[in-house]
């Protein structure tokens, strides 16, 4: 049963992840322009991935917060704007190769491994790279991951009724891209936390027939 | 001078990578819920990495008509919907990125002139960083670059329409040097295609 709504704006990596056999029964693709109360009725969680259309999210802010007020979960990855999230995201250079060039200095130095998404993950599975930082987060939000400089990478708050989790990691996009081979660990933990459903073990696969005329759109 | 229309999905940073210069004048078309841009003033349509392929599918017929007027489309993204005439991008993760290499195949227009293909293969010694999946290329189209498994990665198609399609298997291209970035391989490849278009348009107008 599809219980996680993945808000997407026609970007291929979102599509590749959500339509993979491993995740297809759990994630429902919702085109950003179709996001309204009816489209997400009955879902347990929303995922707002990196490379989202921030202006369109602002226009639908009330739908997202109404969903949260019902005690549900929203996961935000990558960048965001303060126009819909009570936090300040700032861009920073992306370091894809810290583990090659400087493996003793990862972009994230502190992680709360007691958080259900991170429980059982190794440091490499918990951070591959980051897309910017949060320089301000909501009052009383919990910091889940931070940099050696003390800047916030991941945070969580329950102040809106449900649970809002934001991170500058990009697990959904990168799992769709499939250039990082260990992301099944993070995304499977995330999926189980959001939906209560544990994806089938093993590596994500792709179905060729869902590209082109057979696309699920 | 070319007039290019860039399809923007309003994602962070995109428009910083395309700055008008002495070769190309850029106009941005922001995708919306009722996306229906006027393509007629332009020579080339640029569909960059991170584009909305639902929106592109909805203007599929308009893109086809644009090409049939002899104009050009660049798509350097993974078009999972069927809006590109004759060619289909397909995501695939059955091959190991550590085994990925690229090879020049058919390059009638010298699009890889001065392009160090190793820059597309390696980044910090790692391979498989540039493209994703492969292209099911139209019969008769030029496969400019193929990968280790002879799968099309860069395609130039002058046979599917009266125009010209320049496609990568989601390998980013950009015009970033005018935004202060280095002229790396993906910039040179992009600019070589743009220069080819200028020469082609000059020939047509004579």
C-alpha cells in the first residue's frame, strides 16, 4: 500500500527511486502541481526531495502544514526556503570526494545514532555529502546531525503536530541516481520510519519498461 | 548569435550556469502548472539537468513542430517520458560505475574537439560520475560517445526530424565559464555544439 507521498516536479532521479520495484508499492509520486488535500488523503508521510520547486511548495504551504497537524510525518531533503520552512538554509560547496581526499574529515562530525533513521547505520551510510547547511532552525527543534564547524545538517521538530524532519543530505535524489552504492541502507531506514513498512532487502533495481511510453505518469 | 530558450524547473542554482555571451543569448522559460512556452523566437531549446519531464511530455507536439522547422534541441538530462522524437533515455544500474569508460564513436562535426574525454570519465580518480543509464538511440542517428558496453551516451540525431537533437544520457552540460567557472570538458562539449549550430545556421541563411 502506498503510504508515502513523494512530491516531485518531473525530475528523473525522483522518478527512478519511486518507481523502482523495491519502493513502488510504498511511495506514491505526486506531481507538485497536483498537490492538494485530496491528493495526500490517507497517506502517512510526505517526502519533499532535493531539486524541488521551492516556489510551488510555498504556494502549497498550507497543504503541507495541514498534513503535519494531523500527526503525520514530513521529510525534507536538500535545499529549502524560509518562505515555507521556519529555518534558514544556506548553500555551501558540495564535497563529493571527502572520503577519497580527506577521509578523516567527513562533512558531518556529529550524528544522533539513536534516531530511528540512523540506528544501525555506519558513518559512511549516514553521510555521503551535503547540500548546504541550516544556519537557523525552529525553536526547540532537535539537532540530529551537524558539521565539525557546528552548522546544522539534519534537524527534527514536533511543534506542528506531527514530525517534521529536514536534512541537507539528499538520499532520495542520490538513490535514484545510483552512483552511490550504499544508499539502500539509509533509504530503507528512512522508508520504514516514515511508513512502518520495511522495504525488501537487497539492492534497488530498475525496470526498463517504465521509461518512455510505459512511464508511470 | 543564437537565441536559446532554457527550460527551468526553478531548482536552486540552475540559471547561474547559463549566462548570455557572444555566442548565445539565453531566455528562461520557468515551468508552471500550465506550461506552454512560445518556442517560435528561438533557434535552440535547452533542457538541462534537473528538468521537468512531465511538463516536457505535455508540450511534446510543440517540440516536434519546433524541430521540424529545422531547429535544435539539447537535452542533457534523463528524459524518462517519451517527449524526445526517436530517442529514449533509460535509467540502468546493472553496470558497475567503476567499470564505466567512454569512447568516441562517430563525430562528424568534431563536437569533441579539444574535449578531454578523461574528464568525463574520471573525477578525483572515480569513474561513472557523469552520465547515468543510456540512450536507446534512433536508427541512423550518430552515436558520438558510447560506454564500456557500447551503449549510446552522447547522440546527435539529424534523422528523426528535420532539425537536430543533441542528447546526453543525463550527463550535465553547461555554459558556466561566463559565470566564472573553469572551461571543463562538459562546457567545451556544449559550446562545440553551439558553434556547430551557428555555422549550420549561417550556411542555411546563405
